[in-house]
C-alpha cells in the first residue's frame, strides 16, 4: 500500500499563473478530500468527493479554485489565476466510506508558494 | 466551527504518560470522536476514534466521559517521536467529513 500520493511536493509560481495539484488516492477508497493548511487558518476542508462525484464544495474559497476527479484513482485541484494568499500546504486524503467512520489517510501534501 | 476545545499546548517528559483533554460539550448522540496527529512536515495521521466506550489500540487509548461532553487521549509512554499537533474532532454520519480545529501542540522533553 503506497498510501495517498500527491504531486508535486513543492510548487513555486508567480502570481497570475495556473497551478495544478495532483492526488492519487489509496486503491479502493471511495472518498477523496482536499484540505488546505495555513498558519492563520489551520486545516480547512475545501471539497470532497464520493465515487468521483463532488459532494460538498462549500469550502472552496473562490471561483479561481476548481477540483475534478475524472476517475477513482486521480484527482486534481486547480487554481487559476493564482495569488500570493493561496500560498499554503494542500493535502489530499482518502477513506473507505462503506465502513462507518473509516479513518482518513492523508498524503504528505504539496507546499505551494505564490510570489 | 470545529466544535471542540483543546489546550493550545502541553508538555510531557519522555517515557511518562500523557493525557490530552478535549471538550465537546455540544456533541450529538451520533457524533464520533476522532483523534489525529500531525508530525512536522507531514500530513495528519489517524490515531483513534470512539463513540461511547473507551477504546484502545497500539498507538493510544481514548477515554470518553459518561456524558460524552469530553474525552481524553492517553499516550501511555511518550517518546520524542510523539511530539506533534494532536487534533480532537467530532465526526458526524458516514461521510468521513472532518473539520479540524487548532489542536494541541505536544512537546516531549528528554
């Protein structure tokens, strides 16, 4: 079990550029979550999917943010255009929802810096 | 709104037990109590969860008050590798959706 895999580990980009973060959940897991972590706001849930369908995107901060899950083994979080305030660590997590209160398994995150 | 209250920080000595408290006075009857921890430069890691009864696993024990308004995570013998931020979270239903608060930063002194 390779765990949740996120790429890239670090991303540095200039304001206005498009940024795409990638996540491969654990095989067989049917829930996928995107979180963002900053010193000021802690860990925030942005959006989550069940069986590749977005269920709750109320945490997505603005229309500049979009997330997709084209299949069970891949998800992307895109920011277009990026702004310095988007600098944060972005975590992806997955879980097996058929088991009540199944633990979330987190990736090691993508550290995004927007200059 | 995380709906749980934890101390900002705690200290412990290595090889001694640690009791990390959490207040969740408005918890509903179906909310589970989850604990995660986050080591430096890593994603959060599941520790334990429970509903009403005390729970034990290889990492820790979870003691839940009889009225379920509070709980305590117990690390039986702290090691330096247990230094982390510990999050107490209320989880509702089967969605797996968890809202993290600020957590407790645990320092372990040798």
